[in-house]
DNA sequence: TTGTACGCGTTATCAC
DNA sequence: GTGATAACGCGTACAA
């Protein structure tokens, strides 16, 4: 079942005009007589004429659509980012095509190729936790496709980048734990490939050092899938809780890492914060309603989406090749709640 | 900055062939000699040739993209649905263009028009809570655009529809409250315009009646914005808690309604379930970690997205006009937890 | 086996 | 003031 729209040709035929006249009338060209204009405009109105964007794209060599690649939509942080992206894209007349990597490098490559083949005008990327090799993005970048990285960025490509101050987020969270009197602060981090992981680990370590402590490697566990798999979190936690000096506080470096910690603690009847304190990066709207209410580092996700999109569209619409790339760093915010009360 | 892709014409020129030969070689046509094929294929491979989907769309009069309109992406129920939609669409080679109504009728109309003008092949719709007038969808439907409604459906249009058994969801939840010994069961429902609200209210009432009780209208409060506004939930709850016979149990008919109830109760130090029990429709992954853990009616959102998309694509690709429309009803599931323990 | 011509919807350019 | 034509990239009917 096909959906046939009215075309300029239809209007021309119906009105006994040429397509060029109709086209000009619709675009309110000065060359067309008022009567003809009125005629055409009325007919177009009544028959619900809409210019065919596909024909325009073909002609203009642009699709007015941008691709997004994220690991997961069903994750509040990313859905908030997408909200931000959408709000700007919509305003500027761009479509948004979303693809998910589900944290798989292979799916990321496939999706990037797919998006590229859908003739997008630009790409917004947050790489998967497995991504180490960047050839799939490099080749597009070299061929001139505007790309903006957000959140999980990579150094190898010279493009606009928008991130949160992950160092500060982890630094503040860790400092808060120290100031609250916790002695043995462990951390559950995501994939070591990710920029955000490195930055957060640096913040965590620096906070410890600035307070005269040394970071114990045994207190750092990585989950390649960033908490997507409960079992991964479970085994990481068990490893830490088996240590001679059990940690009395934990920093969760991603939404799912944090919530899965909480799930594990509840399952094992480990009390938070009495047995162990918990602070985590999270953009869930519900962390205040959890048991206990959760101390979190919250990221300005919506703004991040907006800013990335502005930079991307600016680059897409720039007449001359952009040479000067921005690296925007947005501030995270710490909300202290019950889970770190001592 | 524009991103120029290799075209058939480029290949033809480079290889001294005609575009049609190249086209045929690429499509592995039997008419082309093995040597020419090899030549062309190799060149295409090396230069990363991809057929331009826009040119194809223009030719085939289809865009291989489908539009989705939902109230909000940043809502686990809908993001799970979108996940399901995406999984099927991707498999079948379709793009997905997502638009949000933010529960506003006006934005829904604008978005629908926008999507239609982007020459989508079909539309997946869950109407906004304000939507009462359906002309914007009817006119597209009449012009032959395949439309599938999911979750929040409308009777006026003859199309495929995919819903959850909302009646059963509410019936089971209410029955569970009755069996648990609660006497005064109130409900916080969404917009009265929505199909899901009506169905859930019917289930709620029927459960009461089947247990020899009568539904008291004072125990039913509606929130037009479906819980998006905390204040709306707050004032609805205050109205109910001021009643002479205060309710001792509450059924929340949507994710945000339920979580905002919990937020209100916590703020007012009303204990759940001791002062009031709470059961709600919710697809959050965290309801087991809330304080108290929440009894919920969970909907098969992912499956709903998949099924809707299958029906839509089936209709899009059907040679003859589809006359026989399906109404699929998926089962919800009740998870009983602390918030309704007596 | 390969090439030419056309059409999808639109607009820019040139002609009248 | 209006019309004819070409071009965007592709596939295909038809011609050679």
C-alpha cells in the first residue's frame, strides 16, 4: 500500500501551467503574477501539497538528517541526551536517526556504516565500551563527514567534543566520601577503553592523594559491559568484599553499575551506608526514592545533547571546512543523600 | 562542509564504462561479463561505493523509514518500546524517525505533519494525553499512509492496533489489593481521553464489583499530564487523603504517577504500605530497589514495539490494500513486592 | 555484452 | 510573466 503525495507536476497539470511556474509561485518568486500565485497557492493548500524532501535532498546533496550512535536508548542518561539533541535538531529542521551499539564494537561498526549509507549530513557519536579500533569512524571523518563526539570521546580524531568534567565528578564524589569519614574507598568502573572511565579514575585517585591516601589497585574493579550484566557487577563486588581490608565506601562510575551495586547489596543484606557507603554517577530521576536514597553525581545530559547538536549543525552548515575544533566541558553536580551519611 | 560520496557515474568514468553497465555489474546481473564485474566490484570496494538511498527513495517512491510518535523518549516504558521497534526495523532495513509530543496535542499535530512531510513509509503512533481530535491522523490515513497504533490507541481509525491488556492489569492489581485485605482502594489515573485510562479504570471497577464492593468516584482522580507534573499528583493525592474515609491502598495507573506518589508519600512521611499500600503500572528496571520495593504491573514493552513494527512493515510491503486489521492484546504481569504487603 | 534514454520531484538557468 | 530543459543518482526497458 503506497502513500501518494501531490507533486508540483500534479498542480501544473491541474492548472494548465508548467512545473517551473508552479515551483516559482510556491516559492513566492517576484517573476510570477499575483493571480497565478494565488491560483497555485490555493490549489496547493487545498490539496495539501508538501515539497518532497527526498527530491530536495537529491538535488541539494544533503539529507537534513543526522545520525546518532549511542550504546542504549533505554538508559536515562542517554535518553536525556537524545532529548537535547532532538530539541535542537527539530528547531533547525533536521531529522535524527538513532542507532544503538548495545556496547558491542561489531554493532557499532555495522551501525555507523548503515548510517553513513543513509546519507546523513553528520554524526553524533558516543562510542561503545568495547570500541578500541576507530577505523570505521576515521575513514568517514577523512572523507569529510562532520562528526561530533559526546560523553565517550576519542583522542585520535580531530573533531568537536562535548563531555562532562568526569574528573571533577569523581573527585568531588570521592572527596565527599573522605570528608564523611570513610576509610577504604573502592570504585567500580566501566570499560578501560572508555575516556570517561580514565577521567573518572583519575579524579578518584587524585582525590585520594590530595587527602594523603594512596589508591590501592585492589580497590578498583572494571566491568567491561558497564554494569549491563548483573553477574559482572556481582563478581567484581565479591572480589572486593573478600579483601582483608573490606572497603567501607564505593564509587559507582555509571548508572547501571551503581544500581546493580544496590541490587547486590540488597540481595546480600548488606546495609547501605552502615556496612558500605555508595555514591554513583547516575541520571535517573528516581535516585531520591531508592532505599536508601542515593548520593549521586548527576550530569547535564540534556545540555550535552543540545550543545553537541549545535556544534554539529554549525559544522554541517559551515561554508568552509572547519579546522578549529572545540572541546566543551560541562560541570557535573553532586547530590548528597542517605547512601553516604555517616 | 559537504560529504561527497562515490557514485555510479564516478565509477563509470574511471573505468570507461557506462553507468548502466556499472549498475548492472554491481547488482551482479547475468548480462555482464565476469571480467567487467570483477573490475567494477573491485573499484567499488576500494572506493567504498554505497548506493545513494535518497536516489533510490526518489525512484522507488519509498523512503524505507518509518515515523514514531510517542509522548516521551525518556520514559522507560517508551524507550523499551522503541528498542523493540528499532530491532525489527533494523532487521528489515528501515530507518526509524522518532518524534515526541511531550503530551501536547499541538506538538503532536506538528510532529505528525513533519513526519509526513519527510516522506515516511508508515507511522507508529501512541497519542498524547491531550489528544481528542484526530483529524491530523485521519487525513493521512485516508490518503493511504499505513498507520499502526500502540499502547494509546483510538477507535476512530481502522488500522492495526497493539495494546496491553490494561483491563486485566488493573483488575489483577486491584484484586491483589483486595485479597491482601485493603478496604478503601483509590486510584490515580491519567488523562480521561486516553484509551489506556478507560481500560484500566474499567478493570479497577470490575475488580471491586466482583468482590462485592462499589467504586466510589471520590476515590478516582485523574491527572491530565499523566504524572509528568509533580504538582498535579500532589493535589490529586491531597484531595483523596482529605476524604472522611481515607484510602488505605492506591493504584497508580502510569509510571510517573506511581513514582510521584511515592515521592509525595516520602515527603509527607506517609509510610508505605503501613499507612497506604501502593501498586502501580511501571516498566522501570528499579522498582525492586525502591523504598519500599514496589508492587507493579509490568507491560511487555519491547514485544509491543516489535509486534507493532512487524504489522506496520507488513502493511507497507503488502501489494494490495490491507482491509483486515488486527488488534493484538499482550498480557501484562503483576509483580508483588513490599509496597502492598500487609 | 554493453550503451542510451527515461523517470522519480525539484529548482536553476536559459529562452521566449 | 511563463515555459522548456538539465541536473541530482539510480535502475531498467529498449536499442545495438
